[in-house]
């Protein structure tokens, strides 16, 4: 266990290592970049690597309220886990939503609801986003958790 893991209790488990292990991978990927222009470029690259959302899911009901950009989020519940897919018409936002999906997709509703999304602060994302993008990030997380809550009730 690293000193960072000791200082961050959520990394010591709780989700079987899944969500936290993915967050740690993301933190590692961003840790090698000192300049925020490089980090923005990584976000853009991650967004560009994301599989495009099928046109049938680009509906009003899948648009996330509270995002300045258009962000569509599709959630499918199968075999006890939720699979998320998403897309945005803004490059950086597309990268942000791809990170959220990478961390939270294919987990149980309980794991998603219990997740401490510490990677957002650790990579400095929150402090380097404009207020409107920060609000959009919170809206994306809220929508993902809303889906998890709804599926947990099934």
C-alpha cells in the first residue's frame, strides 16, 4: 500500500478494488502531466477515443440537465450491473464524461452509490474547470447516481 492509499481511506477497498483501482489508474495517467494544457489535451484525446453513442440514444430524455454543452447519457441495467454510454458535443466535456463512464460503468448500483469519486480532486479537475463546466460535472455525477438509485430499487 502506498502512502497515498494510507492517507485516502477509500482506496483501502470497499468496492473490491474495482472503482478505486480505475480511479488510481486515471490519477496515474494524469500525474505525469504538469501543465494543464497537456491535461486538457489528454481529456480531449480520451473523449475522441470514446465509442460514439448510438444515434437512437441521442434523445431529449437522455440529455443531462445542468450542462452548458449537450451531454447524452444512456444507462442499461443487465445482470446486476449498470452499463453507461455517453457523448457530448464539446471536446473537453466528452473527455470528462468518458472518465466518469470509465470509473462507474459496469458496476452495481450499490457500488456506484457508495463510490467516493476522489480522482476528480486528485487530478485537479474541479479547480481547473470553469464554473459552468464544474456545474456540468456535478450534473453528470448526479444523473449517474440517479440511474443507480433507480436501478437499485428494482
